[in-house]
């Protein structure tokens, strides 16, 4: 097994930190938090026995069941509840991949998040991370579901797959100041820390607040736009009527199925004429160009040739950008890890005939790049595909979501 050893570096004093925050999970368990740079981390291992929607995570105590299961499961070390308070629960990766293990607004860190944290943590715990050596539960068949190494090593999952069967992890040893990056089979039982990185914010003219994230040299909104006005205060017409939508050749928006309850999570659906006005996003931001999306896609792993292509492109770049799990996405939500926190959600679309469809199964997002007098380029994400669709011939009458990017 490949094991890469990473020395924990001395703290960099300009790297912001804040101790003393608290977050609660759905069961009321409280966790101290620490802010490091632009992210807030739990300072304790997760001990939730329920997902953040209130449904139970199966507690699998039997050793044979543990190594054979390919669905979510957790256990306490040695199946002893007294280990809960100090060491938290041990989860297999199928539980992590559900996408709703952490409290609302939090997520399991990606491999890249762990790498950033590694650069600023000290094994002396000067930053309050409290990396206790809680051990793990063996997931390989020959390991028989046995518990190992409590007091010696601590193991933590990332949200990032290394192969179809293995996932990137971090291990710390109680006896030295080194953190190890490695990959392990998904059936292992490891600890979990949760992270929240939406600390940068931008507000639109309606007062809607959006989290943002820096990816490479770009800063993106982490949510679909939901403004009903341009940034100069002029209203964007709301056109719920199906016949009017079919025939309009001017700016318009709707909520999915004309239901305003879809606003907060999924945002609005705009036709391209609303996008083309040029001032839909907050001041200093714009609707992402086709080239902006290509830059993001290549940062996530596409080649230039793939990015320039059409229809479904790439391997798992779409999965890295989609919200993980099936809380909102329909199964199987192929490849979804939300690796950089971009959180594409399945808000559906409105077609040129005025019909709504694809809620839960797809997300379609305008670019601000037109390709003809009647069409423009868009991106599409699907529950059944880990790639990203690119179509330069979207009918301008379609109602799609919008993501803004900073100038």
C-alpha cells in the first residue's frame, strides 16, 4: 500500500485561527470547533448515530457482517459505548459517502482539505485540533472486523476516492509529529471530522447571502442565484404562465413549478435574455462564461481537449462538483464527492414549451456565452453521470440556473 509521509509544518502566523466555537449534530452532541484559514473544523471526532435528516445509521457489531457490508454502518471501538465521548464513532466509507453525515452546512473534508490543514497543524496540538488516537476497525476479510490501535494511531476518512475500492485517508501516530496520507478499503471503520469552508460571503441586491469558494484563481458562488432584480434595482419579470413563457423573447425568471419554496435551496430559473442583460449578478460578479467553466473543469482534471468538447466530457469532474449523497439528488448520484465544496444541486429546468422537469435528477446552468441569435452555451450535471455536459446550442427560451463568478 502506498503511504506518503507528510511532516507537520510550523504554524504560519498570518494564517487566521480562532478557538472556542461550537457546533451541534442532530442528536445534540456538541463539538468544539477551530477556524484555520478560511475553514472551520470540528476539534473532536464525530459521534452521531443519525444522519442530519434524522434517519438512523445502522450500528453493526457483528464482525462478519462488518467486513461483508457494502452499505452504511458504524460502531464504537470494541463495541463499547464508553468509547463514544473521547473517541467518537468509527464509520465505514459508505456512511461518509451518504453526503448527510455531518451537521447541516458541514461536510466530510476532501483529500485537498486535509492537505491544506496538514500544512498548518502541529503535532503539539497548539491549534486545538485534539487528534486523539482512537484506532480503527479492520474492514478486510482477513481482518475479521477486529478493532486495532486505540491509543496508538488515529485514522480519519476523506471524501475523496483513490480507486473504486479505496479512499484517501489521514493517520496520526501518538508517538511522533508526523501525519500520514494513505488509502484504505471502504469497509474499514475510521473516525470522521467535519469541515465548513463557506466563510466568504457575497450579497445580492435582494439581500440574499451566498457562500463563495476560491478554486484555483477563481472565486465562485456556492449556490444558484436567486435574485429577482438586476443589480441596478430593476425587476426581472416573473413569468409563471406557460403560454407567455413559450412566446417571450425578453428577460424572465421563475421558481421551479412556480413554487417559491424552491427558491432558498435551488435558486431561480432564468431564461437567457435575463442573463444577457449583463447585470444579473452582484456588482463585481458576472454570470460565468463558457471559458470560465472550462478553466474550472481543467482545474478539476479535464484536459484541454475534453474541456473544448461537447455533450458529456471528462471522467469524474462533475462528481467532484456535485453535492454528495442522495438527500437531494436521485440515486445513484454517480461519482458525487463535492470535493471542493462547489455543491451543484439538482434544481431541474424549464424548457422552451414552459414545462418543468429534471428536479432531483439534473442541474442545468447557463453560461453568459451565446453561440447564435437564438442559442447560448450551458452546462449540465446528472445523477447518472460523473462527467459534465456542455452544449453550445441551448435555446434562449430555456429556464436554467445561474452561477456567478467574481470579476
